C-alpha cells in the first residue's frame, strides 16, 4: 500500500496538479459534460419533453440529472476530504427522484447552467485531492476506483438519450463520443455496431466535395 502511494505521489500529469490517473478521470468528466451540453444545444426544441425509454423521465429530466450529478460528486469529494464517509446511507433512488421532480420543467438555459457550474466545481474538487489519498477508501473501494466508477455515469445513460432524440445521432461530436466509447454488455455493443453501420451509410450518402464545387 505504501509503495503504491509513493509511486502515485511522484507522478503528476505534465502541467497539472493531478496524477495521470486522476487527470484521466477529470478529462472524461470534462469531455462527456461538453458532449451532453452540445446535445442539449442541438436537440429539437420539443425534445426535452420526450420520454426516455426504460425510465420514468423525460429527456430534460435525464440531462438535468446528469448535470446535477456533477455537483453531487463535488460535494461527495469535499465531504470525504473533510473526514466524512459520504457514501454511508447514500440513497441514489431517493436523490434521483428528488432531482427528477426539481427539474421536471427545466429549460435549456437552466440545464446548461447546471452543467457549467457542476463541471467547474467537480474539477476543482478533483484537483484538491492529495495524491496519497487516492489509495484511501471511498465507499467500498479505494478513491481512484470509485471516481472512475462515477466517471462512467454519463455513458450509462447515453443510449436511451440518443434513442429518444434520434435527430442528433449523426452529429460529429455525438458520433465521436459514442463510437469511441467502451460499452459493456452485448446489447450495448450491438447498439454501437448498428450506429457505426448507420454512420457509414450516412457518410456514403453525402455528396462529394468535388460535386458541390462543380455545382
């Protein structure tokens, strides 16, 4: 354990105050938050009210849930750094129900602001974690493992969101996120393969740049 702490403490990502492992966690949150915020911006105006398959939520509630979770993770980290055990008695179902109710009628500006403030606070909290504390328990695992698990949250909701708003499927940023993601499970992998096939067909259907110039 001590050897692991010392090895981690001596390695920081260039130009950052984080170890490479923690920096990767932070980068994932930043990247996926930006993609979700992009989805929020390009989705049709009525899309926020659409139901999400498999959930008793609308698209707007789902996006607000993901945005709000960034702030929840920040608060979790800060309580843990203060010596608390923030995951004891944690009730995600109750929290999710409260979030869904709170943001039932939230619009694009409110959700976008949630994303912005949430990611800023979360990255600051991640940067404040002492290197040696990453090996300490946070919940049932060490902190780094738990943070990586939390970093999978957005991707876990990606498929139902995109299925509810199919108009965004061929957007380059959305494709880049979903086709490069490491999904788990046969159903999710098959969904990803179908998306890849659809993307190839879509790209093949686009006019060549030379044809556009001739016109």
